[in-house]
C-alpha cells in the first residue's frame, strides 16, 4: 500500500535517518520500498529535498565501484528524485554539473544513461502530489514508461504509455485521436473510479499521481 501519514521529529534527526537509509540502500537486495520511504519523507518535509540531492551527488561521485549494484541504486534513487522534486537553483546547478561530468567521464555507461535521463526529467518536473508508486519506481529504475489502461465507454480498453510527467489532458487527447473523435464537438475527460466514488481527473493532474492513489 502507499505510505500513510507519518510522525516526524526534528529536521536534523530526520536528515540523519535519511542518511542512514542511503547507507543501507547500497547493499539492499530490494531497494524499492526503501526508495519510496526516502521520497515520502522528502514530500512531507520539503527542506530535506536539497539535502538528499546533495547526499546522492556525493555518493555517486568517485564511488568505490563505478557502475556496481550499490552505485546504480544511488543513481536509481536520484532518477526517482528528479521525477518528483526540483531542487533549489544552486543545488540544481550543482546537480547538472555532476550529470555533465558523469557523462563525459563514463560515456555509454549505465551511469551516463541515468545522467541523461535525469537531465531530461528535471526539465519537465514541476512537483508531485504523491510520491511515485512502487510500480513507477520499478519502471524508473529501468528508465522506462508505465502502461496505463483506460476504459472507454462503447470502446475496448486502451493501453497508453505514460511517464512521470504525463497529464490527464495529454492522455485524453491521445485517446480522442485514437478513437477518431478529433472532429467531435463534445468535450472529453478522464475519470477515476473507486468503490466509493467516481470523479473527474483535473486536466493538469499527473496520471502517475492517480496511479499512486490507486496503489
């Protein structure tokens, strides 16, 4: 299930806990829940976002085993961070320098591929209502897109590839085009339905956030 409400202590104490989590991440066999926990803390405590970015840059600079499993876990969390939060301008500048340096030093490596993906994501990220779902983290670790299934009245269900930045309006427009309704005078929107209610999804809402709520 998605992370629920948490109780926190001081920012200093939480920063220490996050640092310990990052240390644990290096040897974690299943890093996904730990990554989601770090992301949730950053969402709940925004002042820690810059701290985690700086820690991840430090951990991916001169690693003992470049491209090893531990190193890639840090790059994967950095990827998830880049699709969820924007750092402050000074940290963003520092991060971009780190990405450029990595691509030049390790061309065609997995680290360079993550660096390229992260740079592109930072140009699209505007902030999230929810942290990435477990499924989203898994696909981000592979630098892939998610497949979202949309049920259309009077038509078969449609599968749509979405990223962490895809909005409900973009998906609705794609479905309208696929179904040959581009000339229709009607307006189209996406709805999310649960056992208790059905409600329209705002046009600017990120589909990834909707999927996290369903998780």
